[in-house]
């Protein structure tokens, strides 16, 4: 029995190592990446149960920055609960600083490790995904992500769309966008409606992926990124009824060939948030 199990495991490992990476053209239409930032408490009490009910995958980007406020933000033990529910846990830094500048970007590695240490303590594996804080990014921070073994990082709708604008951002094109600068197609602001949500999710061309960025549902302390629970339910039910496939950031890895990553011009540029 043990041998059979062992052979089975070995076969699985070989299978996963030899599984061909899917070229961009094979990304199925209606693919949406769901991401949730800042470790807001309602992500465990409101978002996660609804996503489970609908069979949706998602990534939760965790920062320690606001965790002392245990009424409105998750504890590390609650982060582990999200992991045990099958969701991806991503790194969103310890202090949630602006890592777009040379000096701060160079310190990103230390902050990644501080989050990883807490995750290990609650038995959550080391993340492969990161989300840029305040959506700012720069070459020094990118270098730190590479050195610390991160394969994916999500930026905002900027520089294509200004922060705070209720507009449609770029959809992810894996032949164009570097995996450490995955754009946000829709950044959920309180001004969103179901009509705008439909515009965002239908904006992707064949082979492109829609990437959504949410915060709290609701978000009591950060009102500028609040999503009312009733609106959120409408958005998710729309995805379900219309046959969308929702995935986590980590699921994007198979669409990238690590030996042939796109030469994204933004790798050499810097975006500093204005707030
Ligand atoms: Zn954040």
C-alpha cells in the first residue's frame, strides 16, 4: 500500500513537472483573477463564505500595517483560516509603505521576510505572489521580489488610468505584461455599480485576463475603497451566472514561461502614488 502510494505520488510529481505550460492563446475566455488587499476582517466574515458558496478561487494580500485594530482587521490566526479554506495568501509587506522609491524599494526584502515569518508561525506556506502597496512600483522593489523568490506581483490600473478614476484599466496580456507588474483591470471604488463592473469584466480581448482588486466588503476604516456587501454579491453572482472562471494570482504562473518573460517597458520605470 505504502509503495503504491509512493509510486502514485512520484507519478503526480512527474506529471506536474512535465505538464505543458499553456500559451496565452489558450487562456479561456471569461477568466477573472480575484484579489483582496490589506487583511480586512470582512474578507473572512463576508467575502470568503460567499466565494466558497460559489466555488470561486481568490488571493488575499496580507499586510501587518493595521492588524492592531483587531475589530476591523484580521489576526494571523484568521489569515491561516483563509489559507485552510483553500485561498491563496499573498504578501503585501509589513508596513504598507510606498516601495516605489530607490531607498524604500531596497528595503522591501526585509518586510517580505517579516510577513513570511508570521505566516510560518501559523502554518501558511511562503507566498509566491505580492501586491504593490498603494499600487506604487519601481526597479529596486522588483529586484527585491526576484531575490526573495516571488514570481508574481500585482500593480494597480496606473500608469494607464489615474488613481481614483472610475474607469476600466488594462486587462492582463501575458505576452506583454511582466509577471511582477500584473495590471489591475478593475480597482473597486465606492463609485462602482453593476453597470461599471460589467464594463470591466467584458473589456478583455481573447487571450486576456481580467484582474480585479478589492479591499474590505465593507471597508469601515478605508472608506475610499469600500465595497458594500450587497453590491459585492451582485458582482459575484453576475460572474457565476455568466460562466466566468475565477482564479487566484498563483494560477497565472502556468501561462508564463520563466525562461521567456515579456520585455515589459514598465520594468525600467517607476510609479509613485500621489496620496
Ligand atoms: Zn494595500
